[in-house]
C-alpha cells in the first residue's frame, strides 16, 4: 500500500520556531569599572612614563552562546597607535611612548567578535603626568640695562621659566648662585631680580655684572623615583652711566710764568678738566671767574690761558686766577662745574722749562707700535724719551705725569732733577685691547716743583696697538631654526649660520663644521657657513620630520664656539588617497547611507585631508555623496524602490558607481574606485528571521542553504516519529479496533543526534554547495555511555521484530543539507519545555501524530490478520 505523508500547519510552525531559536547573539564586554585591569578599557589611566612593552590591560568579554571570542583595537584616522592587543587573550601592550604634554587623552575603539557578530566601543584613556620635563627659561638671553643711580632694593628685571609638567613637577622656584658675592637678590617665587638692600651700583667701579639664575621644579615621580630638575641661565646687567659726577681738573695745582720777554697773546699754561662720568662724558667749557684783572684770558674749549698784555703792563707780580670748568650737555645747557686756582707769576728772568728729547733732539710727539694685552709690569722699551731742564739747582727739579685714560700706564720716575730717562710701565693689561682702542693717546707732563714759576711742558705719547688672537668666534645666535620641503633634491641649501671673530687677519678667519646624531644627512660649507643636504640625501616628513645637531665655528688657533641647529622637514603632497579594500560592494537600505573611506599617508594638513565625489553613475541623478565624510545616500526624492524602477530599467537595483577620493594638497592627487551598490527596502517586520534575511541578502546561497537545512530537519523528524510509532504498534500485536482509545504515555527522552552546522564554503559547482558531515558521536546519549535509548517493549507482545540499530534513513536526494553538530532539540528548548511541563499544545500535537500513524499501521496490518 502506498504511504501518504501530510504536514499540518501547526507542525510546520513548530519546526520553524525550533530553527529560529538557533539565532546567534552578539558578544559583549565586561564593564568592571574605572580602576579595573580587565574589561573594556573604559576610563583607564596610564602614567606617561610607562615603559614600552608593558602589559597595561586585559580586554575581557564573553559570548552568550559560549563561542570563543577575539579582540581588536582600532584608532581614528590620523591618530597615533599607542597599543597593540593579543586578539585571542585580550592582552593590551603599550607600543608607543606616552607624552601627556602632547596628548593627555587617547581615544581607542575596542572590539569583540564571536566570528559572526562584532561589537565595537569607543573608550577614552587618560594619560597621567610624570615629572619628565625640565624648567625652560623663556625669552633668553637676558641683558638688562640699569642706571647706576637705581635705588637699592628696586626691581630691575623679571626672569621667567616654565615647566610643562603639572602639580609639584610644574612649580618653579628661583635662586642665585654665589648669592653672597652678588649685589642682587631674586624672589624665589616670582623670579623678580632686585638690587640688594643697602647696595648701590657704580658705573665708575664696575660697568657689568653677570648673575647666574637657577630655576628648579618641585620634583615628582619618574619611573618610580623622585626626580628634581633644574636649569640655569645668566643675566647680564649693564650699568649705565648717569651724570652724577662733576668735572675734575687734571694736574693741579696750576702754575704759570710770564717773563719779561713774553709777547702779548702768548700762552702761559693750559688747564685740563675731564668729565667725571666716563661712560657718556660731556664737553667741558672753561672760563676765568676772577683774578684776571683784564690781563689774562682762557680758551673756552681747550683751557689754554694766555696773557693779553705785555709784561711791562702787568701791575702785579703774582696773579691768582679762579678758573671754572663746566659740563655742557648735548642740549647746550651748563650743568655741574668745578673750580681750580691758577697761580701766574711775573718774573724778569728767562728760566728754561723742562724739555723732552728724542733720539734726534727735542721732540714733543712720541709714537710706539705694540701688541695688545702685554703682561702687566712690562716696560715700553720702544719709547726712547729723555726729559731735561737747563736750569740748575731747585729750578731744575720737576715732576712727571701721564695724562690720559687712567689706570693703564704709569710713568717712572715721577720726580726728576735736571735730566732723566723716562720709563712707561704697563699697569692694566686688560684695558690695552685692540678691539676697543686701536690707538691710545696720552700727554706726558713735566712741571717744576720748587720754583715759583712752575714751568712745565708736555709731549704727546701715541701708542698704536697690534691685534692678537684673544677672542673666540661667536655665533649670531645660540640656535638656528630652518625648514626645508621633503621633496628638496640632494645638495639643497637649508640655512646659513654666521659667526664673527673680532680678531683681525688670519685670527679672524672662521672655519665651520657640524656634528651630532642628526647631522648625517647634512653638510656645511667650511667658509660661508651654508648648511645643505648631502647629494644623496632623501628627506621624508613621514619618516622623520625633525633633525637637530651642532655647528662649530673655529679660528686658526683652535678657539671655537658652538650653536645648535633645528631643522624641520616640511611635508609635501606626495601620497595619493587609498581606498579600503572592502568598498567594492555595498548594500544600501533606502533611507540609510553607506560610507566609503580613503586614507592619505601624508603627514600634515591639508595634504592628508580627503574629499570625496562621484565621478560617474548611471543614471546620474540617483546618488549624493558627502564631500567630507564619504557617506553616499540616495537623492531626497527617492523614498522607495518603485521610484528607482521609474528612473531606470535596471530592475535588480544594483549600480556601479565610480567614486573619487582627492586630497587638498598642491598639486592634488586622487584615486578612483568602482563601487557596486545594491539598493533594497527595509523590511516591515522586525525579528530574528528579518535580521537574518537582511544579513544574507548579499549572499543568497547562504539563505538557500539555511532553508534547505530547515526542510531537511523537518523531513528527518517526521521519519523518526513515524518509525517509532510503527515499531511500537508492531510489538503490541493487537487487533486495532475501528475506534481506539489512545492512552497517554510518558514522553520518551528525545534522541540526540549531533550534526555539523552550516559551514559555508565557496562551492566549485552547484552540487557541492551543501555537504552533510555526520558526527561519529551521533549515537551518544546524554550520559556519554553510548547506550541508545529505545522505547520499552510491552511484556505481552509475541515475537517482536528486532529493533533497528540506528534510525532509518531516507533515500539521499540530489543534494544534502549540512548541519551543526548539536541536539535536534536544543538544550535550552528542553529546559523551556520542562518549565512548561509539556503544555497542552505539545501534547495535542503528539496525540494527533500518534492517531494518524496508528491508522496507517492498522491499514498496513489488515492483510496479515
């Protein structure tokens, strides 16, 4: 007899429900709080001195189905990658040094995946400060101009240093080195430099002071140790001269003589006065205040006193002249002044004044050429000077003085009787400086001592200095900053450094050289100081954009100084944007955009900023693209597939769109790609089946395989139930009445059959798309003892046929359904059924199936009765 198989709607719905229960749920992270060392890294805090390679965190999560999970880390475009993660263990390792002063927060996208679902979260990691920065003085070098009359205790300058650290490591205190030897003090908190209380400055004593300032931070932890950093700088205090000293007469007292043969208008003597303020001396104005009685006059500029009457007209033998020397300011005003008394005696004897002689006779000018900075105490042997007074006795006694810049030379002897060899000795070697004075001029004054006439004479001493190598080359700046484009060819000029040596001749010639770890790609011209790149050098801002090294300026004697050079390699647009590999195909739901992304490897903006555009689409009026984000969406008037069908005859709603990614550099580079967009509408019914269908829309073979699997499972369940009912009726060996009373039996434990789930592979042909892989453990029961549970045999059944060893199998169709290894009735379904206590709907379904199979068996057994 022919067997008839029928499926009721309720049975079909029940089987569909069993299939849908297989839906996979997404994994998730454990959120263990901000101070936890495992979880999702939310609010993780790391010190900036954490060593590279440190295991800083463990990503931890789980999957509701118990599937193994993997972890991942991602960053926003253009962000530095500070961490790496072991995708299986979740161990997060620091791979890039942290620097709170540059970046105090790091955003990381953490992800967890079970193979089917991926969950991503953006977390923020806080970088904590460590005391890794030293104080730095700003606006150096410090050169301060202070007038010498500045009151004691007054503020003259404010030093400022900054420390990029926070907390105690960023607080700065100031103090001075050698504070007891200084005339200055500093406020330890504000950095204000003051003149010490009770101390005054004096230009005439000291014109320059060098103050060494130390800035120290408050200390803090660095790699487990307490560190304190400091920095020093030198403040140069230049004392400015002010007009606070009156003029001073040189060579006082003054005596002059008028002899009986002196002609009217003759010069008697010259008074000399100098401004006491040597820094900015004023001109001197001379005048006779009284005592002249109309017999003498003085040159207002030179101080020369002359007799304006013939000697026989002079009524007195001695004249006491009061001479005033006044300072004349630049505006022409007369300010301070000084007085000197000049005694002029009228005699009727023709006495002889002291006379200076050289090698060839009387001489009033002597010249010498010598090197600068001779040793102190050295005699100027090149000057051959002799002084003589032809008078005899006391009239021949006179004093010698050297009038000019004070403290440089002294004359020996100072008192002469009749005749002597004049010797000039070096007293201050430092003042004999070729760079300050190439020529030194003095007046050698000889004036009688005991004669009432006080005859005197003068001679000019001119000393021409020769240069020595007493100076070190000095750069125009302590550091040089330069920039060069990365595409500059080898041999390109970068920067020119300049150093000067005030010495003359060969001693002033400078040779330049460079050294340091950053100098490998650069050369310097030894004479001009031009720094240029090596002929083979290739600069790349993406590899290294900062170089620094030292430049040395050295003279012929090996004296040198150093300066530091900082070179920045400027980024140029030499990279094209590159699309991600996964942009070839996109599925667009009407109302939701799809996004493409391209990355430009250039180092700086705008070279690495990418703009997106659609170059070609057919039809052209379907899509819009956001220029900045790369989001592609439909035109605003397209709200359904019907509208798209009206626009084009392409009914499958798949378009190939040519998109372009173009950077903003100059010149600009671009990249195009072909993107296939499949347009669909969002399903109305939300649920696992709808979600699954949306996920498998781009892979129809996957959906077909799942549906085939569902149908196969339904057929297998039906065969198993039919076979069980058939063998139960055969064992009972009873005549089936027309009307049977169905007794409710205890539902046997469901047989577990383990099968492999759908393993989707790319088939080589249509027949290999699905393959069944049977598990050798398919007969194991829940107790793992390999005993197959068989329905109990009724005790009264005569000669029952032997039970089948395995469940009967239907003929293999043209293709087979692959399945996942697992129970035909999943464990969580069994738990739900147990909780429901085998509800009435389930019992009714079983009873109805039993009744139909018993009727079929009765019809099958009728010929054998």
